[in-house]
C-alpha cells in the first residue's frame, strides 16, 4: 500500500500557450482553453487537483467563446496537500 506523500509548497509563473485551441470548433474554444490550462497545470506542477480562479475564467471568456487569448500568463501555487491554485499574477506596481 502506498503512503500519501506530502508535497512541499511551490509557486511558479508560467506562460501557457493556447494557440492549439483555435484548431477546435469556434463554439468550443473557451471551454477547451480551460481544459488545456488544467492539463498544463497537472503536467508541470505534478498536481492531483487543480483549482482555477474565477478571474482566470473571466479573462478567458472576456472576448466570448470563439475568441480566447492565444497565450496567458498564470501563477500556479501548490500547497502541502497537492492542491494547485491557478490565478493571474499580481500586477507590477507603476512608478
């Protein structure tokens, strides 16, 4: 029987390419973009569970279902339990 491994907390910033979304039907693109973000997060952060923030979802859907962004910059944070939270990176301060 395998014991449950605790992973150490980790935060990384990635630019996720979403160009492959445009190979799907126009009425499925925004949904496919969310799926690609979840798959990317699972692969790169070695996550069991992925939680996508509401603001990320709103940004993907902001131009409608047919026109999601071609790439998106995201911050991914893994906690001790293996849950990864995906959110937008903080805005740099303007001087």
